[in-house]
C-alpha cells in the first residue's frame, strides 16, 4: 500500500510540472525503455500511436506541444492497485494552428516498475475532440 501511495504522489508531482511545461521531472522518473501509447490515430492527431524509450517519449510530447497548448490539466480522480495507477483528468487545449479549443476527459493507465514509470496508455474521445476542433462534422462522427 505504501508503494501505491508513493506512485500516486509521484504522478501528481510529475503532472503538475508537466502542465507548467517542465518535462524534467517526467523524464527523470521514466525507465529507459518506457512505452507511451495514445489511442488516437496519427492521421487525426500527430502524437497518436506508440512511442518507445526516452527519445520516443520526447517525440510524443513534442508532437503534442506542436499541435496544442495545454491551458488546463486537472487530475480529478486517481486510483491504483500495486504498480498500476489510473488517472482521470479534465484537460483543456488550444490548437496552435487555428486557435480552436477543446475540453477533453483524459484517462491514463500508468505502469510503474521499482518506483519508475514503465508505460503510459492514454484514452480519450477522439471523435468528440475532433468535433470540438471542427475537424469533422456531426454527420461524419455518426458514421
């Protein structure tokens, strides 16, 4: 139970720094072979797909930053079981090219190993986000 709590505390600290543009705490706490998965399709969101290793993680985070400015990132629920931590977050982003805003419910599954982040898998409503950004129409989302 102590490790579970420590993982959650670590995650909160890392995400606070991330939302301020400070990637150092995250990069310091990931394993060398970290796996970062986003359920988004790369054809819809540049950062979608799987990224492996610290260089892969930096690439994924750079792609997110090139597409969006994160204006708000609030962890609303955090729960864990052993080395797995689930986080639900309310996120607001602004497109860097186009200035459209989107409010996203983001769910992340974080896998820890010996106190370090070994993987992260993120899930969000990509169709709903595309609608908010005017990248698809309601009719296309229903198809």
